[in-house]
């Protein structure tokens, strides 16, 4: 890896948690798919809000006016991050799951019994359970099958989408095994049948540039805590779509997009952190405006993380009795998330060993329980998952491979 391409060298000092040690050794954070570490700029922005501007919105005094600006700035920044038409397309919530439940309930009122929703077996439960709940209303909910390779069965998709399909809910990338789905192909299919498209980009957003207008989706979700920010759910809605739906909201809430799906007072300090996280990413790129900087930054991150992901994949795959789950990095698009099985051991046993060595890694199904179940891995405790983030470096990848080898031997 060329020194000029090592993004981690430029940013590691910005992450206070990277200074932590266990037994006189730096902790290695390979747990990014469950939530990344946070740079000091984000912590500082949230602290500044509490120090200076802690008030509710729409007041005629400085701290309240600053809160209004904090919310507007967060919507504008998220809009730039997603390539959206403007801040009026961005709604916030406690997390992606709660926003999607609110959306599914609203769409459930819009659909008629017998109409269909298509979901996938690869998805996180946050983009399955809210839609499965519509069966109680007489809505038909069908599932696209997952292949043993870890890819969706697109032939099965073609067989199941039909004239009665009103909505397709799909993840952009699997948080469990790193598969990136063919969104363009699916969008083309939904256009053929006049169906809406709802995308879960929670695992995709930290690793790839997003352009919702180019994708053409009606709705897209992501979560700031997966891209160096605080716990805030973000929902994009195509202009005019949300206004057509009947959402659960108080009569005092603005009955228009983007407000009508937001319940109660937002976490204003966290929204300051969302803006700071997006500004942090933009600082890694070049361009004439923020959108251009974000696109350039994400392109650099994609390339950097893919190189490290390939090294992690090949290193782990070379260890006897280790099986990497999912596609290799010959795939045109693949998230830098590598999950493994070790013959004769459960996933948590490896994680317990690594934890004592100061390596943070997750075990289990990661709420993509259907995918792990279909792959026949649930009874074995799921998989052990490693995730590359912007602050990961090659030395850490090598140490992870070495420690997994030690565990096996």
C-alpha cells in the first residue's frame, strides 16, 4: 500500500478511542459494522451544542434559534451526503428501525389487501420485520431467496415480482457477509411493474458514495453511527411521496415532509454530531463544493477499504480450517466486511479469544438472522465478523490474521 493512499495515517489522531490500550497494546477496532468510532470533531460539535445552544426549537431567543439552525444544517448536510434534491427530503429518527416501522405503517394504510410487498432473505431484520407486519393487514409479503454463495437469487426475484407488487424493500449491502446487491437491476424491475423501492443503506453508506437521484429510489435509510457519527436514523424520501402517506404523528406536528414522520423532539445535540460527521468525511476529499468533496472522499474510502478488505479476506482464507462466508473480492462491488467460520469452534469462542488480545470483533447473526439461518449457520452461533473502517490500517489487518491463526493452532 502506497503511503499516500493510507487514509488511516491522516485521520487516526482524530479518534481519541484509538489511543486506548489493553495490556500495553493498542486496541484494534474491527467492529465498525456494528458502529464506528467517533472523531473528536463530532464529540466537540455535540459538546458545543450542550454548552451553548441547548434549547427547543422555534423560540425567539438565541439558543432556540441556534437549535433551528442545527436542525436545518443537519438536513442540508445529509442531503449532500446522499445526493438528494434538498433538505426537504431528509427526516430524522431515533434509528433506522423506528423510522422504517413508521414508514411501513403509513404505507400499510396506503396499500390494499391482496397487494404485495417483496423483501429479501439477505436483509437485516430492520428492513424485513416492519414489512412482514403488514401481513396482519392482508398484504402479501414475499421473500427473494438467498443463494448459498451469499448473493440474492435474481431469477427468483424475476419470478416473484409481478403486476401486484407495490413495493420492494432491499438492502444495499449485507452487514453480515458483505454482499452488495444490484440496485440498478432491481430498480429497472420495479420500474417495469410500477413498484416503489425502499433501500436500507445502513451498511452501504460508510463505504460507498450514494446518489439517491441516480438510483431513483422512493425511500432510503442510513444511520450516522455507522459513518463516524452519533446514533441517529436518517430517512430520504423522494419529493412528494411522504406527503401522500398518513403517518403516525401528533396534530401539533407539521403535516408535510420531512417533518410528518418525525415523532417528538429530535436529539438536537446528536444532529450537530451528524453534521460534523459528514463534514469530517468531506474533509477527506477534494472538490469545488461539499457534494463534490463527499463524492471524492467516498471514492477514496471505497478504494482504500477494498484494498484492506482484500488483504484481510486472503489472509484469513489462507488459514487452515477457516472458511470465509460470502463472495470474494473479485466481485465488482463488495463491502469490506469479512465473516468467517472455524471448523470445530463456535463464533463466540473466537471473539472471546480476540477480545482478550485487544481485538474488537462481533459474533452472531447481527440481526441479519434470516440470512444466517438460510446459510445453515444459526445453530453454530453465526459467524465471526470483521469490518474495515477508514481508520483501519494494514498493520491491524496483519495482526488480526496472525491472532486468528494463533487461535486455530
